[in-house]
């Protein structure tokens, strides 16, 4: 077991609590940059997919894990980010401006949409966002002059000061672009967590009355969380557009919204790691299942709904037996090894709590 | 006459939404959770009935199959609570929301495995024949749907207002700990409610399948039922029915009188409008939490 | 001029009068206690001051400013901090984070600065941390600094909640039943702390409490409430010997 002997407050404030952690994450980032030299292009593409899902996961995690608001409509914000980015570039803006701007616009739109819904408690927000996700499909069709409607759009090749990036012909360059965006988003997330706003998010999540009494403006804080969440999700959406190569009104369906929410729960709510772990599951589950299916009953047999069905079962098992998700399990295994052989079973026992109505709010 | 025709078919559809919404409200009233799989319960209820009564499956007479299917769904609801939801006792609402969404996926998958993904029709005596009222032609199924729905809503309403068990269920949701102290078996009460919701869903499923074909994705109808429940105000049984009727009636009229593309939006646009201007529904009162 | 002045406050829930034409004032630097039987409207008075409830009538003045002009989250900015009867902490955060939320009213950094964790945010964080560490020292919370609230015993949570209120650097501290559910030793600690809060930190304390031992030990003046109206006001001894108060507590004929 490592002992932290703290000598300054800075140790609790800085990015990594100690040298060891800094080294571990430094090595991880180095590995990520070296990856294209280690594996072939097909797998680089797969890892890119994981990272894009992880960015989207970070976006939703900020809202659901940190602020405690469930959104079942984040695919709508993926769509807004994706379309905004493409349209801005078509209008002649360079990628380096259009891409960040697309996220900001998505964030602002998200915050504006959220304001009426955020006056309400949990479940109402979930329902309002479901409606939003369904409406997005129809609205994209209605806005055909801009969005291309049912026939969809193709994003143009990315060009950063003449340096060209394209997902199919240059997967390695696209991978580096996604990696950089991932690192920036993770840094933003981490910075928020260690600053007053991040604490206000947690305060709103755990007790609205006492957050108010401490001077936190509930509606404004929630809207900020929603806006920031949408901003990150918007970037993920823009990258998803490039990754898919083409998109239309059905690309960002409600199934994507729900997958996203399930992903962060499986990964582990309220942690950065959770978004990444969940993204790995979502990105590799289809391949894993099809390999398994081919092995068991032979290829060529289609079982509709298999992926979502299995995904649902995994999720139910997680909520029942490991509500902290893969990250929670990972922490427990780590602590078990660190304390070996002194870990006890009841160390991780969950606290029993009682539900009191929130209805009379 | 056309208006009347649209109105009646809208009302019949609305009743199905209303019945699913009733299921949401039942569970919400008693456990403060929302069952996002209620639409899939409805689908499953329909398929269970179909499996029991259709000639190519078990070929039981409809009037035996229907009560049997309702009981099976009630037991299923209770068991789901017993094996899964009870373990979430005291966790946040979000956990329950996510769990029930996952449950919906699993139910859809299972129904697809057993009954296939092709749309099928229920051999229901309700589905036969039309009734003529003046110039309006009403399907028997539509009339049956409307009658059954109103009877069911009325009896559930009476149950919650009048009976001791109904009141206990409400108390159990508002403060679990206090309800315990008052000697209400909170867990068992919640199991019963899930059973009741399962039975209601089965009724909705039978009625829905009598009106047309069903397939495993029919449960997605539940989303419209959500709109209904919110419009009516979560927590009010007559409100849920009224919300269902509103959504049901809006649909055919929007399809008839609005441009294509706008008509699908109508129910959700109404939902968002209600959320913005009357957040707790059209038929509900708002109070403030005490600290 | 009094620090907090309440004139003719009235609050009705439907037909029930929870607070009835109540007037009192709290002077700077004193410990003022409100006592009364259950349902007398003690916590309701706190919720009125916190602006959680809108009064039916009455004037609320804090340090010359009209409280009724303020939104609930702006009350903290004036320098009013409070605790809750049933402990409202942030359960899924550590003690340190809970106390740091208490510093929220001193937040100066903007969203953009926080996203990039600008130098100013870092400097502010250090200042917040120093302020919080003072509170931790004062309340002996060192062993619990990095513990999650969810796993802490009741008595410690009660102290953390007091700490969170103190961390905001208030001028007026509202304590809603600070000793309820505490053991005899913990109540004794609470008594010393309240004394020190007033004497060392110069913070005015308004508290609701049932434990008459604690009330007569620390408070300068006591207000006895019954059915939302003033029954008696004065020093602890005066109020305790007031026949109306004894009757309200013990029932008629006990005198």
C-alpha cells in the first residue's frame, strides 16, 4: 500500500496527486501516441471509435455522474454538433475554428433547451430529453435545406493549415486528431472537478436545499452543467460524423442516446475512468458478440436485437451487483491487492438508505 | 362525420396510451420510480395472449387465454420486483430508470427470440365486426378498448382512494421509513404494485393487439405513453388516462390537417409545451419539500 | 441596530397558520435560542430566514437590508449560513469537499478560468483550503478529512454540517437543533464550540434547540414559541420560570 504523506495543499489541488500517478498516466499517454506504430490500421480505426465514444461519454458523465441529471437525449446533441460543424465548414470556416465553435454552439443550444426542463426534477428531465431525441430526427428532416434531410451529408476532408486529415485514407492522422480532442476534454473535465463549479455540481446532485443555503444557484448550475455536457458531446458528434463518413436524420437515433447512458453506467458513474471503460465495452461488444455467435451457432445467422439484448442484460447485472460499474470493480480489485492479505469482504459493503419523496418539491 | 371518425379512432388509440400511462403512474405512485419498460410489458402481454390463444401456438379459447395472460403478467411483474427491483431499494431514481430501460431491451430481445420479428395478429373475438352509429363506422375493437379502459381506470382510482391497501401503497412511496414504522410491509406492497402494473400492461396489450398487428418493437409505443403520463401529470390516475386521450386524439387530427413532417412532432411538441408551462401536468398540484 | 430583525412575520400553509405575527430581533454578537414544543414553528422560522418559504406577511431585515429582496441562494452572500434538522450534507463527497462547498459564496473565478484551471483559480483554491483547514482544526475533523460522508457516524456528520456553515465565513449562523441525536459528550463539545464561535470568531448565533441544558448553558436570550406565536422572551432563567412556558410544555395544571 502506498502512503501519501502530504506536505502542502498543492498536493490535493494539482492534476496528479503524486509522482507515481503522474508517471502512470504519462506512460499511458505515450502509449496512446505510439499506438499506430504498434498495431495495424484496422485496429487504429477501432481505437479511434473507442475514443470518440469516450468523449461522448465524458460529456454525458459530466451531467449524469457529476450533477445527477439523467439525459436520455444526448444523441440530439451529437447531431447538433455534427451538423453544425459540417455546415460551418461548408460556409467556408476553417476546421480549426469551425470545430471548437460547433461544440460551443451545441453547448449554448443545450443550455437554452435545458432551462425549462431543469426546473423539474430528475424523471421529468429524462422524459423531456427523450422527446428531444425523437424530435431531433423529424427536425433534421424539416430543415432539409441545411441538413440534407433523409439523403444526409458527407463531411468534407479536414484541413488544418493545409495539413489534410481523412478518416478512411489516413486513419492514423484521424486517430491523432481524436486523441488530442480526447486529452483536451479529459483535462477540462478534471479541471472542473477540482474547481468550485465542479463541487457545486456535486452539491446540486446530493442535496439541492443545502446547496441553495450555501449560495449555489440551482437552476444556473444545472444549466451550466447541461451546457458544458452538450459542448463536449457536440465535439464527439462532429468526430462521429467524420468517423462514419456520412450521416443523415437516422444516424443519431434515440438508441444512441440510450446506449450512451448505459455506457457510462457500465463504466462507472461519476468517474473519468468510467467513460473510457464504458466506451471500450460499447465499441467492442458487437465484434465480441459476432465472434462468439459464429463460434457457437455458425456464421450467417442473424439474431435481431441480440446486441441491445445482451447489452441490457450486462447492464442489469451491473446495476444489481456492481452499481459503481467497471471502475468500481477495478478500484476494489486494486485495493484488495494493495492490502493483501488484509482485505476483508465487508470493507466494500454498501450503506443502506431509505428513499424519501422528492415529489413535494 | 369525418371529424367524428377521426375522434373515435383517436380515442381508441388514446386509450391504449392511457392504459400504458396508467402503468407508469401506478408504479410512480407507489415506488416513486418510473418503469421505462412499461411499453415492453404491454408488448409482452400481447404476445403471451397471442401465444396462448392463436391456432399455430397453444390454441386455447380467448376467454381462457386472456385472464391467464393477465395473471401471468401480474406474476411476472411481481417476480421482476422480487428478483431485481427490490435489490435497488433506496438507490436513486436514475438507477431505476436505467435499469428499466435495460429491462425493456431484454424483454424485446426475448420476445423476438420466442415469437419472431414478423408482425402477427391476435385472434381476438374483439377484432371482429364493425358497429354502425349513424354515418360513423366503429370497429368493435375500438369500442371494446374504450369501455374496458374506462372501467379499469375507474376501479384503480377507487382502489387507491378507498381501500386500505391502496392508501398503504401511497404512504409507502412518500416516506419509506415512516411507512415502515407504521407497520406497512413496504417491500411486499411494492411487489404487489409491480404485479398490478404487469396486469394493467397485459390488458393494454390484449386491447392493442385486437386493434392491429404487433411485433417486438411495439413496446416503443411506451414513449408516447410517457408523453401522455406527463401531460396528465405523473401521479394522477385519471390524469394519465386524460393525457393518453389527448395524445391519441391529437395524432389523427395532426396527420389529417398538418403538413407531413409536422404531424409526428405534434404529441412531443405538446409534451414539451406542458413541461415548460405546466411542469407538473395539466391535472396536478405542486407543493414544496419540507426541510 | 439589530443584526437580524423580524417584524410581524406570518406564514400560512393552506388554512394552517404556521407562524403567527411573530416579531423578534437578534443583536450582533449574541447567542439567541428559540425553544418550543414540536410543531411550534421553530424550523419554519429558519426556513423563512433562508427564504425557502415566502412569508404571508412581515418584514425581514438583516444588517439593514431587506431579506425579502433576496433569492434563496443570495442569502448566503449576505453572510447567513445554516445547518439542517435532518442533516443535509453532500453524501457522495468527502468531508473536505463538503467544507469547500461552504466557500462557494467566495467564488470569484469564471467558467472559462476554471476549464483551463488558470493561475487565479489555483490561488483561490489555496485560500479556500486555508480557510477550511482552520475550520477543520477548530472542530477537530482532521481524522475525517478525506472520508466520504456516506460512511460517517451521525455525530460526526452533525459536526461536518456545522463546519460547512462555518467555512462560509458567516456573520449569522443558524443552527437547527445542533444537539439532537448527539450523546452527552458530543452535546458538551457542541456547547463549547458554540461558545467559541461567538467569543473567538465573533459570529452571531441563532439556534433552535430542545435540550434546555444546552440552551441555558450558551444562550444570552431565549424565545419561547407555541403555535407559531411568541410565548415569552428573555434570559434562559426568565423563560424557564415563565408560567405560560411551563404550561405549554407540561400542560395545564402543572404549575
